[in-house]
C-alpha cells in the first residue's frame, strides 16, 4: 500500500520473549523487524528462523555502540571495539542480513581522540563489510563531527551508507538537517520522536533521546517525509522506539503501562501515518 515495508526494531522492557514481540508486530501489520543486538544477547539464529516462518524481512542489525568512542583511541582498547564490529559483520553475513548499523561515536568531551586511529579502524570494518557483501550504516548521534570525518574519509567505500535517526537529529544534532548532508547515502532509517534539547543552555544529554512514538514529540513529520522522498529512499521504513523512560523522566511511562499488543498497534498506526505522508509527497513530486 505504501510502496515500501514498515519495520519495527525489537524493544527492550516488555516482559515477553523477543519471539512473542515479533509475532505481535506481525499481527499488528509490520512486514519487517530489525534486530537490536546492542547488548549482545539477542538470539539471532532463533529470530532469523522466526522471520522465515512468519515471512517477515530483517533489513538490518544494530551492532553494539558502547565502544564507539574506543575506536578513536590510539591505544589497544580501540582494537577490542573494532573486533566486536567485525564479529557482528560475520553474524550479518551468516544470516544474510544486508545492513549493519553502528554509531560513529559516543560521548561528548573525550580528550583521547585520534582521527587517524578512528579512520583506520572504521576503514577496516568498512573494508570487511564490502568483502562480506554487507552494507555498513553509520548513524547520526552525538559527535556528528566524527560522522563527517568518516563519510569524507570513506567516500570511496561502496559498503558505507547512512542510517538517519530522526530523534537523534533533534536532541544530538541541534536540529541540523542530517538528511540533506548524507541523504545520497541513505540506506536505513531509525524513525522516532522526542522533545529536542531540554537544557536551557543547549547542553546535550542522552536523557533527551526518548525514542517516542511518531507524533508524540516535536518532529516535523511532513519535513521528514519530504526529505525521504528527496533522498529517493525505498528500503523499509524502520522505526526505533522505546517504552523505557530515561532517568528522572517519565515521558515513556504511558507506553510501559500499555499491554504489548496495544502498544504495537499504536506503533503500527503511527508508522502508517508517516508512510502515508511519504506517499503523498511522492505523488506530488511526479
């Protein structure tokens, strides 16, 4: 109906197995799901088998991001972060998952950064991705200057693309139009909402990274849809959402209070609204 599949990422916090989540996603209307393995405990083989049983696509795999800053460290610690990403690439290749999402950086005021080390390590990951036939999707997070460095340094690597997180754009990138910068490389989305930067002085914090349902925050979804059309994005529309509130915040509490089937129905409702906007602007562009 919308010319592309609707996809939802596995969500932490529900007191049900991942397999039950995915069945509820399917029943709600989603045609795809992505595997969030940031904590390296997702039962990937089981989920891949379930995707085939339910005839659902797995368009991407989210690798851990907690060592993203380490890859810019010239010391040996950076090799551990690189090796973890290489291990995750092998998982994607083994299970024919076409895209691996990773962060370019994590943190704000680190003083150990070596640009050369970061380029070398992410370059090695990109090279291996190309050898395995997996696309490496670099996501906009805090540290967008490091994202810019990598896209510039790895511009000749055909395996490297962009994962656009709409919520991160507001709370980590101060509303900068990340899709206009990297839309020509867009291969994956993390669509979600938030309330922008809450600190009066503009200090960024992960407490603002809420991953609300679309239309529950301040995102201009018409703008998002128009930019997706401008980028000629046709891969699944993937939504990355959360039912868990950040410390000392309660924004996501209403989601956690919902029965899982109700939450997934709401998520599909919002996904359809975003997809309908994109379809509208596609038709207007013709």
